[in-house]
C-alpha cells in the first residue's frame, strides 16, 4: 500500500495534532526525490563487465513465469552500488574478481564467461558458489554479486508489488497461521 | 534581548522532557520547552511506509554520507537510510574519548529527541534492583524503593499505553497492560519447553512495549508495519511528539521553542537558586536568557550534566551543584551483544502475519534466587523467532529457477535469537568532563568521556552466550551460533548516571525527588539521575521519576519553598 493510500486509509488520524499539514507536499517531495534507476547509465561497469554481471545475475534469478534479475534492473543496481556506495578497495576487489571469473572461463576453453556454453556456465557457477567464503578473487566477487542480486531483486518495485505483495497495514498480529510452501 | 520569563523551564523535549512539559502545564505552570534541535512534522518526517525501492540505496544506507557526517551515529542500526536524519551530525556535535576507551554516544537532537526512534521496551524494576547498590557496596543506595515509584509507574503506563503479559514475577513486576500481541507458533512452543526444562526459572514472555494494541488517548492501535524507528503516522507508539507534547499543548500553557541550545544554568549565589538558563539560538547563534521559578533538565543524561559542568561558578568551580564531587561520575550504559541464534526444528507449517517491531523477552534469571559465581547482577534477553524469508538467499547455496522458487515460495526455517542486555555497575572512575580543547558548532565546550566496561560486565556478557546456547539446545535447535561482540559502551543507547540520586548530599547530586541538593529549584529527571541501571530498559523509569518529581516540585511551589 502506497503512502498516499495509507494516509487516505488512515483518515481518522488526520484529525490528530500535527498530522494534516504537508501530507501532499511530502508525497510530492518523495516522488521528486525518487531516483529512477533505469535512467542512470552504467558508470563503473564497462560493456564486458556489464555482460558478465548481467549473465550471472540472470543465472542466479532467471526469468520464469515471473521477472528475472535483468528485467528488474539488478545489473543497474549493482553498478549504482559499485559507483556510489562501495569503497575504492571494495570496488577494486569486485572488479578484480570479475576478471578472475573470466580467467577461469578461459581455462575452460572460452575467452570469457559470457561466451561459455550453458553447461560450462553452470559448472563454473557451481564452483564459484562453493567458493563464496574466499576473501579475494572470483569467489569473493561471486559472493557479492549473488548477495546484491538477491537484495536488488527482492527490493525492486516489481517484485515488491507482483511477487512479495508487501503489505504495510495489518489489522492485528497473527502468529499461528497455516502455511504450505509453494515449492 | 530582555529575558523571557515563565513559571517553568524544561530543557529537552525527549522522553522525559515531554513528560515534564505535560505534568508542569497540566498543573497550571506556564512552561517553556527549550529544544536544541529542529521541529518535526510527522506528515513530512515520518517515513515508516517508504519502501526500499523508493530509497536510492534500497535501504542499504547512504554509506558515504554517514561515514562523513555521522561516523559515530552510524554505529547504531537505526541510523539507516530512512532514520539517519533523526540522529545528530557528529561534526556539529563533537565529543572526545581516550584512544583506548572508545564510547559511542548516540544522540537525537530534534523535537521529540530520541523518543522518535527509541526501542519502546518498558519494564519496571523491583527492590532486587533498588537495593543492589546497598547490598553489594557499589555506588550509593537508592533513596527510593519500589513502593515509592510503583504508583508513578502506574500513572505513566496508563497514559503511555503498554502491551504486556502478566507473569507475576517478583523481580519484574507487572504493570498496567493492554492485551499483548500473541507469541507466534514457534515462540509459544519455545515458552512451553523452557518453562518445563528450566522449572519456571527462564520465562519467554511477550515483550512489554509502548506500542498500542488498542486505540488509546486519541491514538490508533498499531498497524504492524514494523518500522517504528522511522516514525508512526497513526501515533501508535509512545513518543513526546505523539503523546506528551500534544497533551501539554492542549493546556494552552506550553511554549515549545526549537533551535534553542541551552548553554548553562544561571545561578544567583545570594538566593542560592537558579534564576534561569542561558540559551543560544541554533540558527542565529544569538545568546539570550530565559528565567523561571523552577528548571527541569531533561536534555539526556550526558547533556544535562554537560550543561551543569558548563555552569561553574566561584562557589561551584567544578560544575554547578557539584559539592559532592560526583557530578559527571558513575556513568553507565548496559552491555549487550551477547547471546545466541539457532534454527528451530519445528512449526514449518506455520507463519505469522504482521510485522511486530519487538517480540519476546526473557526476564533476568541470574542472581535472582541463586548467586552466580562469576558476576554480580544480571541480564535479560530480547529476541524473537522469525522465518528468514528471501533474506536468506545470499547465504543459501544454489542458483537458478529452483533457487528462485525456494526464495519466493518458502519462508525458510524459524530462526530463534536471544540477545542479552545486562546491568553495568556504577563506578566512580567512569566519568565525563569538559574537554578543554573542544567546542561544538555553537561554541559550547564539549565532553570528554572516560568509560569502560569492567570484568563484571564482560563475564556477564560471556554468560549470555552460554545461557542462550543452553536454551537453544533445550529447544532442540540446530546450527546454534553463540555470539559475544566487543562493543564499546554507549552503543546500547541507555547511558545513565553522572548526576546520581542519593540519600546524602556529600555523595550524591540529587535527593530522593530528583532535586539538586545544592540548587533546590533545579530538577534532573533524565538518565543522569540514576544511581544504578538495573538490566531493564530505562525509559519508563525516567517517565515515572519525572511525573513524581514534578508533583513534588509543584507541592514546593505551592508552599513557596522554591
């Protein structure tokens, strides 16, 4: 439920002290401040790195009957984090790890990861997944890429609204509701 | 500018200042509340319903801004991409500590203070706590006992609106409770198992929270969005902004002045009374005086004492009202970051609906009936059982369609955590003083903090990990991860002491009614007044002490004794 709807839904609260002034203004301000990630060009990842990150992110969370990592702009989110959020050392370690992934793809007979046949991609990804505890190199880059893919995917607007259907208002707490996993 | 004159001055608009304002105005006193920070407009500033994708870093925080402007505040989790605006700019508000004694001072300077982002946990003390100093020879004896404060806890709890479960525990007295949210399926089973396996000694009870489960006093019941520290548009949790300041405003006797940085208390050595306070306008930096018959210092424990240290006179060269030499001393916090987390083997077919901001509490069980060999006093556990949801994905092996389906279609197992919060002993050698070389953005001398945990606290923290592991083992949990982190004091954000109450003016700053022994028309009812800190979260006790002190001050005013 969006803030505007919440404010309307909670109409009774509007009679309380401090509340009414500026609600519309606040929402307008929020809309203006909200950055459209799709409008931001890649600033850290070059074309080859974009292709590598996009390929791996989509393999972690692929398009199925629901959106995959690429269609909710996870690679763009990762670039934003690398550009504005990560420290210089963290960024350098990540990019070095990407190079290492391509180097390992080279050992499997390809120039880079994105050019590997599908079965080889899965083989290398499985090895990288097992190496997430590494402090440097391909294992480290994969661990961060995976964490950012999961985070970027599940905090995206589409996934929030279409899959998670995040709710912001509950009429009381229930702690013992039957649940059957959909897996 | 001629001095402004009121009946009463309240310095600070946080959790205790709001109560002082409400009580003073409701007793008929024209009261000015001087708040150092900016005003807050819930319609603009409360952001609890802003979703991650509406934030630039999706909730990961504006890391570089925090590192640059809030390097201290950034140590607390609540200083996040939504709520960092409620924490101070560390560059404007400096303080110092010896290199080998870090102290993280987490502050909020705005109308409402830290009552906007406080933890909302409210637990009464018992005489086990009030008598501890006298029994064990630490600090000074409290001048009050449970019976003195019990009616005032009831008084404030009725106004605050508190949910809790009655447990009839002598060492954690019940209060005035609304019906609590139920324990979830995993927590209920854990409660039943622990009650049986520990013979009733270790009790998982519902967290006692200043969060409404029923509409109360013009405020709506909580809608369980789960993000209290970002504000609350339905005013469902207690804060000064949501509750006490509106009540004070309703009297027509409240003047609330934001951007008013109190520099010092003005003392008349002839009358031996304070005449008012000296204030710096935060925006213009112009200095002016405000006069009143009675002054309540509620600027937060260390800020209230800082004001007094900055109010030295020839009679009180080491700080106003410091004839005891104890002003600034006996600084305490709690100790946390000891406990354990584990995976529960059951209730996979159950889920919860609604986001409780807090869930369970395990009241103190050490040094209650039997003496622990390693340490004095005790600790309680906050915690919860919850399913990890998609968050577990970054640590979970796998990738691809099945991996995705697992994260979107299942919630993962129940993880249960016990996080300890323990008592810190009052020690004279933990103290604050004025730093001779440091001033804040308004030119006011800043504090130097000298504070470390003693072996007693460290042993207690080690035991938190041990006893939490015991409980998880008793529950049949797997993947048990005990933890014991080396946090500096301050980070629990329960800093107390530095102007303690006591029975003797030679060894304490305040009497049994929070009144300064040396300056009788000055009262301190924030955390500074505490003679010990127990292990319970402190705010509800500040509220009760404040209401009690105002009642006493009002009696004195009526008798013309102030």
